[in-house]
């Protein structure tokens, strides 16, 4: 019994640190989305957000390499369902390249899943953007003139913000998958990404700022494309 108590006490700081990191990621995602949408005449067009089926936000995506490089990061993903925006699921993105880049650094990534087909792929264990799911760099600004027919039918539109510049980027060759360990830590028990994103999980209190930003710029009352 004594040894069990010692073990629990020893693990407590690590568990608290883990919970803090998860909470920090959710609050950072809210900050990134709010700041991106606050960029005058350079934000994600309203028309795209109105029909978004899911929105993914990866704060501080780490990237390395010269022109063609690798990347790694964790972020949050929410999807629309019958009761509004889902609880946030932790996702992990790895590999591939983010457009043209020089040197190492970090960039904030936002991606919009435009239809149910794209959402269905998110519920898989792992898929490749640009391979398993069609993807394009998303347009920015108030005008929807840049939205070509191909762009309207892409499953995923992606954006990045680096060095203060926000623009659509080609997110091709990256793998996207759920982070089961982080989702378990957030919700206190093993849980699948499908359970989280389909509206079967209550919103964690730490996500209140994220929902305030989402409901300001992408009200959940609008329907995504099916």
C-alpha cells in the first residue's frame, strides 16, 4: 500500500504537466484562430468557414529543412454535428512539406475540411493529405473570386502563418492521425476520435475560448457540405 502511494505521488507531477500541456494546446489554438481571423482583408473567407465540416488548428508546427523539409506538430480538431461544434480531439501531423520554406522554425497551421467525405477520412487511424484526401492551398481575403471549381471540391484547404504572414499553403504528403494518448489524458479514459468528433463527448471547460472564437467566425448553425 505504501509503495502504491509513493508511486502515485511520484507520477502526480508528470500527470499535472501532461494536463497542463493539453490545456495549453487548446488555448493556443483559440488564440491562433482569433488572431488569424482578425487580420484585415487577409483572413479565411466567410464563405469557406460557413460550409466547413471540420476545422483543424496546429499551433507552432515545427518545420526543418531547406525548400523541402519535414514537419511535426500537434493540434486540435473540431467538427460540426447535430448539436454544434464537437469537443476538441488532439491530432498529430507529420512528414511532407509546407510549400516553399527556408531554414528551421515554427508556423501556425489552420486547415478546413470542406465536406463529409473529408471528415470520414479524419476518422480513420491515419491518412495522407493530398493522397488519401484531396487538398489545396486555401484562398484568403473577403472576396471569394479566388475560389476555383477545383478549390470548391477539394476536401481540405490549408493555411499557414509564419513571421506574421498568413497565406494559403500547399499541405501535401503530410500524414494526419489521432493522438490516442493525449485524448485519453484530456478526457480521463480511453476514447476514439470518432466518439469525440461525432458529438458524444462534453466540451471541456478549457475550450471555452476556442468555442467563442469558432462561434464568432464560423457559427455552428451553418451546415457543412455533404
